[in-house]
């Protein structure tokens, strides 16, 4: 099974995302902030990361993640309410692979993870 780390400061968003991802046969892990997320990645690098953005801490997390051993491995999907194209582009340049807009649903996440070759 594939592993996905869900990083969001909202407990509700984390629970909803984990529920959907578990239906898609992912093993999930949650992190409430990027410091915890980086620690989780250092302990065991996931196959995918669903990352709340655009916070400056999220951009720093992406840059640090991509410098970690095997940090180029996880597919990082941004999860945002932000529709400011320059901010999304900045996050993509920092190392994200794709993004979804909140609110998301099972179909949207399934499509993104299928496009990434994880489903």
C-alpha cells in the first residue's frame, strides 16, 4: 500500500482527507504543521503528501523536503483555497507536483493521485 502524509492545520480537513485517501487504499499519517511533517518524512518518507498552502512555512517545507534523502520521491499535491496564480506558481517552483482547490472531494483526489501514478 502507498503511504500519504496529510499536512493541514485544520483537524477537520485532515480527517476528511485521510478518510478519502483510506478509501483509495492509502495508509495515512497526519501532521498539523510543517515541522511535524518534516519530522514524519525524516522518520519514513511517504509516497505522497497532501499539503495545505500557501503559507511561507509550507514553501520552506517543500524546499527542505526536496533536499532530504529520498525527498524527491514523494508526490506533493498542494491543497489550497488560494486562487492567486503567482502564489500557486511559487509553490510549484518550490517543489510541489500538482494542486487541488478546497473544498475537494473523493473524485478530485482520486484524479490527482491517479494522474501521478499512485492509484
